[in-house]
C-alpha cells in the first residue's frame, strides 16, 4: 500500500490516497503506522477520500486509533496533496470533515506548488454543551481545574473538536506540558476529553503556545488548537480581532478571527516529507 508522509509545522501524519487505495480498519492501522519505532512514525493517520459533497474528504485518526473531527495542520496538508498531485485542479478547495465542509485557499510558489494555505475554519463554538464541557456560562471562561500541584483557569472553545486554553505567566518553553496536559486531557469536565493549550502572551498580536493533543500527547503543532488559543485570547482581552501570530514548537501560524463573518482563518505551510510503500499489516 502506498503512503505519503507530510507535516504542517512539524505536526506529522501518514497520508493515504483513498482515491487509489483501500483501508479496511483505519483505527488499527493508525496505531501500527504511527509507532515511531516499529511503524512509519507520526502523530496519526489521515485518509484522503472521495466525497459526494466536496472536492475530497478527510478522515483523521490519532496515534491511539481514535478518530477526531478535524485537524488544522492536517487539512492544510490535504489541500497541498490534492492540489500538487492533480486530484483537484483549482486553488479554492472544499474538504469534507466530521466538523463540516472546510474551504482552503492555496497560495502557490513560482513553480505552481502549494506553499502556504489559508483554511476557513468556520465559527468557533462557545456553547458548553456543544464543545462539550461541563461548565456554566457562555463563553466558558475562568474554569478552574487542578492538575497535580497546580490550578489553572481555562477558556473552552471548539473548532470542531474540544479545546481548553490557559494563559501562563512563565516561559512556555520551560513548561512541563506532559505532566499537566496528560492529566487535564481526561478531566471529568470534558466528556469527550480535550486538547489542552498552554499559552504565553508576548504582545497583543504575538503568542507562544504548546499543546497536549488528546489521543496523541504533545505535538509540535495543532492547527485547531492555535485557532482556539487566539479565540480564547480575544475573549480574555489578550488580543484584538486582527491577525495574530502564534509561535508553536514546529513553526508559526497566522490566525485571524474576523468580525465580518465571525469565522476563524488559519494560514500556514504544508510540506511533503517522503513517499513510501507499507509492507506490513493493513488491518
């Protein structure tokens, strides 16, 4: 079975072109292929599939085999894949996801290849029942949760998947994300678990963030998490509703929560790493 390794700001996935390949048990395959010692090594598996309602469909599986609704870095890579490999011959691409249809604008380089991509991530979901989070009020701000020896105040946002964002007053590069994120992911306030973002504000248009992704652990980047972080920053008066630059471990993303349509727009790179042939089990 042919596959492609791609990454968006270091958030790396194995991609399978299901216009040509068939995957019978993607959840199991995600666990096998994501293993960094016995498999390809990745944060998960993404299937690029035909769609009856969009140019293509994306299915995303975490490294533990759980299926997620959306992946911001992953969908940029899907856009680059279908554009650069001629599956979709246009610069505005629609992608079906479990979080709805997302629209991607492709920005090409001199060779006509996708260099950066802007994804319309839609409106942020702030209703606690829809995030979901067990909490009062809308938006959910100041949700106090304890992990190990620390208490944190969270703002909760869904970008098609649940996020809990906290702002810290210490350098995020030195923060023990594994220690605290692993506990907070499965807190009882999150019925479907949650992605946990730790954010260090630099100035009103510059943030630094690290993320603990549910089902995977800390990753170098999380597109939906970066979007959720900027929404939380706006809600808490940390940032205005204009372009905000977010440093993540794997690079930088530009996020804008526009007042005109209430949609969040994410711009960032996507890159091919290598193509391969999987010789192991596929189910």
